[in-house]
């Protein structure tokens, strides 16, 4: 027998705007994490803000949970509807609402992906620079405060967003900001909803800052004998004031994995990858200065990409690191994404690699070393309880150590299901304030329940 609220949804939406098919329920039961899939009872595909308001109204009247879904590329289970109910897929809300190149602003719906957005704005000499690797939706990136390889220069999603249109649990439609680049008026609601993982409201529009495409770009790489030396060198580059656009660390083991996966032929040593961007003469000077500083710190194999094709290949290899691990048949991949003050980074990278070595599992470390963020990538046999426990212990010890070093258990993947147990240790008394906000905005706990904290 069909639930009354499902019938209401079917009567409210067009026939192709909802689905209870086996394939769609399964697609919306999981993301790219190892967390247990849970199927919703129905998937809805809103095409407008009005659709979202209507769906939320039906859900509120029937006390049915609503879980937003973007592309499904998350790594901490944010899109898994752990309480069932409605999975709200924003893929059809993928339009540019307003593009103001003269103001360096664009307002978009949440379902547009970063590559779709850039294909539109690049022709005007502008770019949206946040690059988490996957072609994630802008709404998902906003909800999880995504980051990526360019964060060292441009910052994270929270730094790019000046206004959000949000549908609250009670149906209220609000804007969190204006189209001004800054404001001293009122509480910073834009920052509150950015990174809230769909637990406080449903984001239906995002206004983003845009940036000019640099005139000239240089990509380069070098190697060191130890990961510790890589981290120290990255720290030195930052202290020198060289405005790198990207600065990535990859350990030797991970380089070997991606070489085997994609036949890239990279030197299988602990490596740093750089990108310098700006005016041609300035960029060339910055790259030359970086080379000189790194040489003084015993860098080897300094190489500058010969052309844009080779530069793209370098970053393609970097983005495929995680997939190189997942490519192993029968193995599950997990890992942490901690972030600490830059000066603490060498210590934490050493600690992470020691944990992996002691566990006997395969794994490596890589990440956005320029902003203190790195990832561990660990392969294990999920059918082997000993291996599974060992992998979990690595993540746990690393997260708590990052917090001890005045950092965070998650630099960009978000909390979702996987990082809930670290919230008290990281936030202390602030957790009570967060829970009060949740109760005030979503008293019936309908919006993405079971995430961030219990």
C-alpha cells in the first residue's frame, strides 16, 4: 500500500520528477564512501525552488526525513538517507540564474557542476577555481565546504560564497547575504549554512565570487628523500611569500600506484607538485625562485612541464591517486583528510606514515600541503575483520592527533557519518551551540538526520 505522503508527492510533481524504481533507490543509497548504503523510499527531482518548497511542505506534514543529493561523490556518507524517506536530487536544477561578469559574480542553481559552470564563464576570461578533483555539483560543494588543489591561493568554498538561497524545514525561503562582496550587517548566515551538510536547510541558489584566468601558468615538480623533507620544503615556500596556485604532496608509494594505474612515468619518490600562475614575467621569476629555494633544501628531479598538455597530465595524475588505490579488485579504500597549522605538518605526515607502516596495510599519504591539509589512502580487505579494524584505528589515531596539534579531523571531506565521533574532542562546548542551532532551525530533525552529530 502506497504511503499517503508518497501519493501527495506524486500528485504534486510531474510524472518524471519522482521515482521509486529499484535502480534509482539504489543509486541514492550510497556515495563513494565505504559507509553502509541505505535506500530512501522515494527519489524526487525538483526543477525549481518552488518544487523544493512544495516537497519540504509535504515532508514536514508527514514528518518524513529529506536528504539532499548532488552527484554522490562525497566520501563521508553525507548523501546516504540513513533514516529513509525522501532523497532530493538536485541534478535538474543546474542553470545559471544570473551571470554578472562586470561584478565578478555568478548565481547558480545547486545542481550545476563545477566543470559545467567553468565551460560557461571561461569564455569571458573568468574562472571558478575551487577544484576538489571530482566534477562535483556546486550545491554539494557548498553544503560540504569543499576545498581542493587551489585552496592555497583562493581558499575554500566558504571563501567564494557571498549569498545563499535556502529553504528551511518550516518552508521559509531566505537569503543569507546580498550581492555585495562584504558586509558588516547581522550574523554571518552564509558561513553557517556553507558546510552544514544539508542539516539546517536546503540550498536552492548559490552566489559565487569569480576570478580572472591568469595570463600564464607554469607547472613543476621535484622529489625529496623523505616525506618530512617535502613538508619542510612546502613550509619554506609559503614563508618565502611565493604566491603558488597549487602545491601538492604525494608520497613515493602513491606515485608508484598511479604510475601502475595510468602509466605516467613519474619518478617514484616523495614528490611535490607546483603550479604558478599570473603575469608571464612574474610567474617565470616565481618558478625560478622556488627552484632555487628547493635546491638549497636538497630537492632533486626538478622538472617544468613543457606545455599545457603536459601540465594537464600532471594534475590528471594527481587527481587519479585515489582511484589508483580503488582500482584493486576486492579491496576497500579508506582514509583521513586531516588539516593542521602549517608548522605542524611535517610531524603529522611522519606520524601518519608510521601508523600505516606499523599496520601492515597498503597505503600512502598525499594532499594539499600548501594549506596544511593531507589525506591518507589505505587499502584493506573488508571481509577481513582484522584488516578493517586496523584501517579504522589508523584513521582514528590520525584524527585525534590532528586535533591535539590544534587542527581538525576533516579538512575538506566533511563530517557526515564518518567523523561524528571526533566532534566533541574538536569543538568542546561549541557542540552544544551547534545542536541548539539545529533544534531551532529543524526542530523535528527532518533535514539529513543522523549526520554531523547524534
